[in-house]
C-alpha cells in the first residue's frame, strides 16, 4: 500500500523520523495488564507510516531505542494509554511526549468532542474512518483495511499538533499543556500500579 511499510518484529535501524515522531499503538484490548501490545505505528509526518508488528518476545531493540530517545518528541493522541502499554510490554519509559488529546481539551474548550476523528476533521480537514477500530490486532496476517486504519492514526498528527499548538499559544495555555505532557509517564505508572480509576488529587 502506498505510504505504508510493515515491519515484522522490529523497526529497521536506518529510519530517521526527525525531531518529532507520531506514534500510535494497537493491542488485543484496553487493559494493559492483560491485553498484549501488538502494533506500533510511526510517522515522521511526511505522508508515510511504518508499522511494527510485534512478536510476543518483544525483542525490538531499535524500536525501544527510538521510544526512549530523549532527543525525539513522541507525538500521540491519548498518550496515557499508549505510554502505559509501551511501559508494560516493552519496558520503556517514553519521553518527551506531546499529546493531541490533552492539547485539544485545553485548546478546544468550546466542545466536548476530543476523539481523534473529531479533532482531525476540525484541525486537519480529514475525515478518518474508524471501521477497523475493533478487530483482531493479534492476527498473524493483517488485512489491508487494518493496516490502512493503523496508519491513518499517525498520518495527520503533525498537522493536528501544529493547529492545536497555535490555539494554545493564542490562549496562553501552552505552558500548562507542556506540564501535563511531562506528567504523562507518571500518570501511566499510576495506571499500571492500580490507580487507573482513582483521582489521587481529589479531596476524598
């Protein structure tokens, strides 16, 4: 498929994603303690996507090196989930992070619709299909529709980031957003340690 490359097991060592790499993950479910991480999708924002189909041994040193590289910003939508899955199954602390879902909630206060489909439509002018969101991501052979869906989740994140960042700057909230992004590895660690549903900052 045009713009999509599938890698079995690990990312090749010679791919340069630049200073900001868009990342998404797919798993067998939404419980990071139970459901295996199966795919990691990456894009430099250049219209191409690299999809790493992970083995159950999670022996992927090149991918792990990129995810833990402090010189590369990892760009997600709903980073809390992806960072927890990466920590749980790859043993990697992902940082620094930029999250378009958090940015949307701080920037687009005129709406309560912050899913990737809604944000992509408004900020990037792209209508994303979510038809493959619930499918067997652990299958040995993924369909073209699955690969296209997985790639679409990273194709447009750089454009979305630019649009949301402009609003955050205009509204004086970029510093607040960056503080939230910096907290995400701790938020993911709390989720994995059993505090996923409890707000530890609440009075009660």
